[in-house]
C-alpha cells in the first residue's frame, strides 16, 4: 500500500507512561487525490492511539462528491472519521475535523492507520491529523 509523503512510523518503546503527540499531513500537492487508501501512521509495536483532531489547512475540493475516511487497515477503516463527517463539503478551509469516537483504539504491532478517499477524487486539499500515542 502507498503511504502519505508525510507518513510517520511510531513505536511504544520510547514511552514509559508518557503520551506522544504525532502530527501527520495529507497534502494533495505531494500525495495526489486518487481514490483509494494511503498509510498515515504505522505502529512498529502495539500502541493505543487516540485521534485528537484534524485541521483543514487548504480546502479540499473534488469534481464529484469525494469522501475521506480515517481508520485502521484491515479492520475498522472508519474508526476515527466516517464518510459522512469526511464528505468534501465538510472539508473547508480552517475546518476542525472532530473524531467519530473519543475512545482510544488499540493498534497491534505493524498495524497501520490509513486514510481512504472514496466516491470521487480530490482535486486539492491539505489536512493535518493529530494523534495521541501511548503504550497499551
């Protein structure tokens, strides 16, 4: 699977009882806007991940009714953001993307968080995702 150009890899090992904040950015200029999934974050060890929020840095546009979902690869693909909340009409400049659930999600070793563009392609956009990572 392809990855965002700003894809991050994290491990729970450096944490003791601390929480780490990770920022990852989707940028149409670097990542294009084709439909399909892109890796956002890879956990080399089991981690507990909470999606804090997203910030639309550049308005997302589409020639159709594109959707964006954010979740786990091979599992709950919209654990953090579903297609209704991630509709292109909601991804306007400076919009704050609220998580679907505030509960943290367990991500197994080698697990990935992915974003999936569906229905139609994006023609522009930049979004910064903010995650909280901790040991399970």
